[in-house]
C-alpha cells in the first residue's frame, strides 16, 4: 500500500513539473545557504584552533607595566621592571615547565644580495619550550651559546624564505649558511616549523632568534642593565594555568616590593585564554550564520505549504473519487504528506550539492578556509525533511478531512 501511495505521489508531482520545481526552489536555496554558512563558520573555527596550537599551549606572557611620566600614563611594556633575576626566580615555580626572558627589536638581515627586515629576539634555549614551538631542521640555541654570546641564529620560515628562496625539504640550503644582522655575521643553526598568523594577525614565522647575551651586547644594547623586555612561560597544563598566573603575580609583587593595594608594575597575559575567547566568539558566529540561513528554510517550507494547499484545492474532485472507491483518510493524508516530503528532500539533496560546490569555489578562488563536514550536510538535509513533514501535514490533513460527497460536487 505504501509503495503504491509513493508511486501515486510521484505521478502527481510529475503532472505539474513547473509547480514542483518552484516548490523545491525554496528548499534548494535554504539548504545551500545552511551548508555554506555552517561550512564558513566551521572553517573560521578551524583557523582559530590552528592559531591556538601555533601560539603554544598554556603559554603565558609577562611584560613590564605602564609607567607614569609627568602625569602621563605610557604604553604597557615600556617600564624597565622585569629582570633576568625575575626570570630565574619564576623558573623555580612548580607550576611552570619553561621560562625564557627576552629582548626584541626590528633589524635587517642580509644574505648575499637578499635582505629582509624582521623581528629579532634575544632569548634563551627555553624559548622554544615556553612557546611550544618545534624545529623543522637544525637545533635550538644552547646554554653555551648564551654564555659565550655566540653569533648564531634560528630563523622563522618567513625570514628563511625571503633570504634563501624556496626551502629544501631538509633545509640544507638554510642550515649552516651565514646571514648578516646589522652587518655582523651569524650562522644559521636552526629553522622553526611554520606556525602562521597569531590572533593579532602578526606573522609568527617572521622572526629570528639569537642568544639573549648576543642581543644585549652586540645588537641592541640595553640602557637598563639586567632588565628584559618580556618573559615567556608555559604552565604544566591548562588546569594549572590560573594557579600558575597567581603564583607569578605573587612572586613578582614580592620581588618588586609592591605594597598591598599598590598597582602591579607588570602584566601577565594568558595567550590560550585569549585564543579560547576568540574561539568562543567564532562558535557563536557560526551558530548565528546557521540560524540566519535557516530562516530561508522556513520561508521555503511556508512556500511548500502554500503550493500544497493550492494542490489540494485543485485536486478536490480527485480526492472525492478516491475516497468514494474506498480510499481511507489516512491514505489521502499519507499521499499528500509523501508529496511534501519528496519535494523537500529532493530540494534538500540538490541544495546540499550546490552548497558544497559554493564552499569549494570559495576555498579555491577566494582563499577562504571552508570546512564541509558530513554532520553539516546531514543537519541541513534532516532539517529539510523535517520541514516537509511540518509544513506538509496541514495541507495533507485538510485533504484527508474532505467529505466525499462535497468533494465530488466540486467542478
């Protein structure tokens, strides 16, 4: 019986192909919009997750405070309040796995006829562990390099590409080469893995790392001996990060002899928390995009209900004949409900294919990160089927409740 009702429903839909296609159009547009918007949102979430991973897990940044000069508050990080001794003391905290003090400034790097202006960091061997960065080739700076102020450098991928061109798979055209920083020769001993942009949009691969003593004595100097511009640290795990931040705050306040109620002369930032806040904002954006796109599905469902009501009116005499020869109310209800579901699911299938195609086009030609998942397509397709049941039920029920005698009287 169900199979015959399905065949009858398909015949009825084929009898009015233009009306059927117009009914499907709302579903096609709605499902395509939902698939595309959710894919864009998923791509944005993936980019944020990649950024979080590239910044290093559980990374903490400690920078000097903002001094007051002649009544004017200066920018954060300009007061010389952090020292090498502070970094050494922080390294002894149980909740911190790695601590690295640093100095940084812009400088010109040269290799042959090529040159590139980059951010040059003077730091210690613990820098890579503190940031959670891995080496693609070569090795990190050593304690001996810091002790002897060696003229060695570890490059980011952007710097290496601009100085040496395309990087060989084993980085053999980079490792061991000599570059000049401010006219002085430095041997390239390592190459960082590519990390991409930070949350602020800064290229994390545009960096060159030298021993902190080398930066202080041979590159930048230091008007305040013993001070550093930044301290990078990493907590043991995500759960211990808040407690680690409290320990850092308490220790530095004690070392800097800050009285109760006195403002900190330093700032502690949790990079992971900032990135997770951005990820949460991205999730909300993705939900909003999906909700906005779903409105078009509702509009398409209303259109289908209107078309089905028109179909019931036009086929009143047919319904009367069918009921007169023995069709039950539930048979009429099922037939019209099947018609609505077939229209919605066919439109949903075409809409899903169009949405996937549009997502692929955005990824190919616009360079956007777009992620089409089976879950996204399943949600859109399932929602289309639900729309068919919801908006098709009323016209189907109206058709089933027609009285045979009244229906046969209809011209």
